[in-house]
């Protein structure tokens, strides 16, 4: 198993920016299924080839996909290591929230403490 490194703030920003757009998430999904050429990917979207190339460039800058040249074609595939690192980050956030909820559950389950009352006339 590959040792997981924490993502830097810049990497986190790039990953979330890349995943914030539906077309990029779909491109990532398709490249997880297998390596695809940019031209093959472009056929699936109602946009120009150049627009798809820009989406691929955003995913590549985030490290979520890897692009390589084969002749005149540009082939892209998902980078499972970066996806695992992003998944670990999300798991960390989930663990933080679950711990907060657990602490809240404990507090809510405690019997109400008696409050000190003052007698009339004081």
C-alpha cells in the first residue's frame, strides 16, 4: 500500500475546485473506468473540444487525472493515488464531525444538573 501524504492547502483547493463542476466529475468517472482519449471524452458532451480540454486541464492540475501522449492523441486516466488522498481527507472531515456528534450525544444523555436556587427575600 502506498503511504498517504496529507494534501497541502493548495492541493485541497485544486481538488475541490475540480470536483465542483459536474462535467469534470463525469470526466473523472469515465477515466476511473478506463483510459480515454480527450477526443473520445469530448463526444459525450455538448461543448467544444477546446472546452473539454480545459476541463481535463483543471482535473490534471488537481492531480486527479494523468495525461499522456500517444502519437497525436492525448490519453487521460484517473490517478488512484490522488483520489485516495482526497478520499482520506474527506474521511478525516467525517471523523471530526462524527466525534462532535458523539460528544453532543453524551452531553444530551446526561441528566440535567440541579441549578442552585436562591430563597425568596435574598
